[in-house]
C-alpha cells in the first residue's frame, strides 16, 4: 500500500490567545509550532485588522489559509438565533454577514467556509415552532450556498452550547438539512469532541457524511463525551482516533486536519500543545495506514471479533 502524503495540519488560532497580543501574533505562534495552515474566524479576527495584514502575516509564518469559520457570538442580537431568529431583519443580517465572510474567504484564497450555528436552537419546550425554525434554516443555507456555488460550505454540528438544544445537534439532523437544502457545495465538518458527546462513533459519522453528502472538514481533539473538552488529540480515545483515520483513508479524505483544542483551559503552553498534537497525530495516522489493509484485522472485523481486533490494534499501538 502506498503511503499518502502528509496532510495539511491546521489550527484554531484562538488557542494562542494566552500568549497575548492579537491575531497577527497568534498567526506567528502557529507557524512556530510547525503547522501548515490555519482557519480564521469571521468577523472577529478581522475586527480592526485589515485583511491584507492578515494575509501578509500568514505568508511570513509559512501558513496557508484553510478557510474561514463564521462566528455569530460577537453580536448579542443573535442570541435567539442567527439563521432562525424570530426577527426577519436579524435573520437577514446574519445571512448578509455570512455572505461577506464568504467573499473574504474567496478573496484570501480559502477553500471552505465553516458554519457552526450554535445560536440556532431552543432552550425550552414550547419556546419555538420547529417547522418555522427548520424552514428558516434551510432557506438560509440555500441562499448562502447560492451566493458562491464554487465555494465549499461545511456545516459543523454540535449538540448544544450556547443554546440548551441545538437544531443541528448530530450527524442525522445535519445530513437531513444538507440533503433538503440540495446544494452541491454544501457538506459536513466533523468535530471529534462534538461527535463524542452527540453519542456517536467518529468513524461511523465520517462514513455517513461521505456516503450521504461530502466530508469537507475534520476537527481533531479529544474529551470525555460530556461536553466540548477540547483536549489534545488521542489523549482519551486513541483507538477511536485510529479508527477515524482508517475511515478517512478509505473514503479518500484529502482536506486539512484541524486541531480544535483548548490549551487555555488548563494552562498548557499553546505552542507546545500544538507540537504535541502534531506528534500524536502523525503516530496515530501512521498506525492507521498500516492497519487499513491489514488482512488479519479485516478478518476480525468481518467476524465482529472484538477480542481479536483489539489485540491487533493494541500491538500496533503499544508493541508486542
């Protein structure tokens, strides 16, 4: 089996906030960590910083722009929803903001616009008309997708936060929405910790995303499945991470691997955390590639022989 080239490794730039300074300083720190790419948040990473200055800093750091991620939390008017806000003018403002973000992404050479719609959901029973929420969300997805049909639009799901219940809370709801919107540039981004606390297996969710839509982004981290812990990759679920890499190989995923981890939560040095993410992922990915076509493992999987498959994985991870 030929070994695929090393993927582009991207990062969440807000991870470098504890170092102080602003977005240009965080970009420099990401370059020091040995990363290849970065995603920028829109609009907050452009607040007071010209786009050309951001692009120049990326070039100096040796980083490519993977894409932009929409962030609606900076506007308190979106607390009751961005695409599903009960006020039509507020919904329009969210859609127009997203279009401006898409234009910025395109102008900077980004490949994907990621939509995490954490404000779109409910907190109480009988708070909202679910039919209206769904219709408004689908209409908004269609409009932003039509704004630039050649730019990939990735929907990132999460069970909750900041709303108690998100409208797009798992892979099933997300694939239904993407399918109903019927736009060829729409797809899915998987976040490992979000998948865990949605009660899903990451490899299965990746398979479903590729089977029924397009897998446009992979955010790696780890956690204990109760919230968005943002721990370093492979530190809690190494076997599930290996299985995800096996599935990514099988479906031919060639996008960036994005580290969505939170060093600020425990005081870890951001640059060292990024270097640890890189080291662990390169090791786990190498193991996954060695297992992807392993005949003994395939035989155990075909028989659903968990004891045999776990011994094979354990040898690969921990040695004989």
